[in-house]
């Protein structure tokens, strides 16, 4: 399998998307919301287009979903610098995120 994107480049964008969406909705940010945000964000879109050059038969939606799935996988196995940044829960079988809530 060919590596089509850099986690070091993409994961900070995903983190930013989660925080931005959470700021507006004040609830867990779903996988699909993160994918949609990546597709419309200029930095996210650029990463997706670059990855698609390596995987021309895959849609941009599939590539973005794969990026988000890898973000989740790295947190699940404890191999992400973002593992303590977010609360997670499964929504429709996929991880959803919100920033850790500060104690009041």
C-alpha cells in the first residue's frame, strides 16, 4: 500500500476542524462533519488533492474519510499527540470528537 499523505501535515488540520466545528455547535463533531470540513478547507483540500495524485481512482470524499479514519486509529492505539486533546464517543459506528471540557 502506498502512503498518500503525511499524518504530520494532515492531523493538525483535522484538529483545527474539530475545534472550529465544536466552537459553533458545542457538541461532539462527527466523522462526516470532519470529512466535509476537510473538503471545504483550503489547506485540507490541498492535502486531499495531493493524496489523490497517488490514488487517482479514489474520490476526494473517500480520501478525506480515510484521513479522518487514520486520525481516529492513531488515537485509539495511543500513538497520537492528540490522544489527550479530545473526548470521544461513537456516533453511528464512528468516532466523534469534542475538546476536553475544562472543569468549572
